[in-house]
C-alpha cells in the first residue's frame, strides 16, 4: 500500500536554482509545510544532487516527506520519500515497482478527472489538479474549474490543488475539498517565507489545532 501522507496543508515546491535554497526551505518548514517537493529543471547534476541530499536531511529533521520532481534516479540516490510525475513520465505502477511499496508517488492530472482515476487505480499516492488561478510559474497553463475538486471527492487518494494559489485565494480550494495546496511563488517569493507558510497552514485550522 502507498505511504499515508501526513495530515493536510501546504505542499511547498521549490523555485531553484537559488543561492539561499536551504535557508528559505528551513523557514518554510518552520512555518508548517506538510510536504516538500524539490523542483529544479536545470541540468547541473552535481548541484542538484548536493541540494537534494541536504534537503533530505533537513526534511527528515522536520519529519516532512521530500518529493523529487520527475527524477526517479535522484530520488533513489538521496533517499527521498518519493517522486512527482508529469504527463511524459512513467506510470505510477512502474515507478512504484522501482521505488517500493512505501514510496510517495504523485501524479499531475491537470484538469482531467479520468487521468486522476487511472492514476489512483495504478497506485498513485496523490493526484494534483491545476492551474486553478493564473500561474506565475506556468503562465500558459490552462485554467481548471474549482468544481473539479468536488467532482473528484470519491477518488480515494488525496488531491493537491496547484496554480497561482495564495493564502488569499486558497480558502475556496480547501472548502471544495483540496487536501493540499501547492505553492511556489506565493511562498518562496514572499518577503517572510515562514509567515507565508503559516498563513497557508492557517487555512486548515482543524489540522493545526490537532497538532498542538
């Protein structure tokens, strides 16, 4: 069975390369991040390996799972908790065969409920939908209706909402059923990363209260 994901809340996605990556991630973790994804699309293999190794240690100290974007080999090399797969990656069942039964395997499903249903059947740990709002990271990403979260309530796996999400517009997604809100720019471009993470975490008040 796939690893159970921790609670509900903020799913932080890094915006590297950046010189202060470890510092801002530490701030985000202190602010209440539930999941962290290392996303770096550069081809600097040595730097990515070093950063992912350091992030794995940092996440373990905070008991937060580390997910690697796309790169299965990197996830294996640094002992990450799982990977996130996109449109052109292998299917979840094949990846689980490589990473093991307890690996966290996420799948981007964009605006497609059938894709999400297939991912869940194939053993994905979670699925992501988006973009729900205009995205600074992917400005050409098609918009997805919030009602998709309600339509996907019976999937049986957690759903991550992504795309232009901020502490100000995220409440509607939580109300519609998103177990996690993914943030890149609204978190890591904030003047106070820890405070921004706390604002996201506050959108799930019952989870914060139960953790006290």
